[in-house]
C-alpha cells in the first residue's frame, strides 16, 4: 500500500455549502481564506459520539485560534440541513448548540476523498490539516474513528508554525510551547540545545 501525505502540498481547494455561525446557508470556498491560517478538520457524522466533544472543544477555544489569525472549519459527509438540526439540538441532549465556525457539507464525499481520509467510501476519518496563509498544508494528523483529537495540540502547532515563519533558522523541538527556547537549525544549535535540555 502506498501512503501519500498532503504536508508541503497545496491544500485541495473546494467550494461547498456550509452552515455559518449565524445559522445561514452559503457556499464556502477554501481558497478565499488565503491570508489566514486554517485548521480544517473532518469528523465522521453528526449526531454521533466522539464528534460533538471535538466540535465543542474547538468552539470553546475558538477565540484563541482567531487571535492567531487562524480560522476553524469543520467538515463531514452530512448535509447542511443535518448540520443545522444538530446545532439546534441542546448540548445536554447530544447536540452541539450554536457553534461559531462553519460546518461544511460533503455529501458526495469528494472533499474527504481529496484529502485522502475517506473511510470505506462512507465517512471521513478524523483528519486535521493546518494550512498556512499561502494555502499550503504544513501539518496533519489523522485519527481512527474512536480516537478524539487534542485541541491544545492543534493550537500548539499553529504557534510552532508561526514561530518558525518569523524566526528564520530556528526550529521547534519536541514538546515546544510558545515562550520556550527553540533550536537553531545547525549542528552547533542542536548541540547547544541538547546540552541544556537533553538530559
């Protein structure tokens, strides 16, 4: 089996109907978000189990993404009408309430297919793609259906990407957090960093 990755490649563009924060229906085109960072995440289905916990977790920290010039967009193979019905279902009844980022419909499954995460031609795996301001995928993570993602890690990766973009020659080592010391991308830099932090 050959495995390909979208990391370093241009994010597959799409135009699809979505439910927006004000509960209106409109077309969403990914390439219109150029100039912003985008966390594009896929989830299997509305009205299921792990999915609402992830959707609500992203919504709780949405302001932190926006502070970093980063938009969050959710996608599943459900219709825009099902998305809206789920938004109109109270959280304590298994709904997601009025989440404040778009939820895109992918009824023909072409978006999930183009990102390489369509599972059994039925639903999307839990794929997350961090797209930079030029439309290039810089990070991705794909989880199996029962495994929820970490919103904190998604935010950390936005921080790391923005750091390396603004600090030429420096890279972010394991477990790097905003404010931590980075590593100079050289033999000397790695030796200096490991001497200080590697024991």
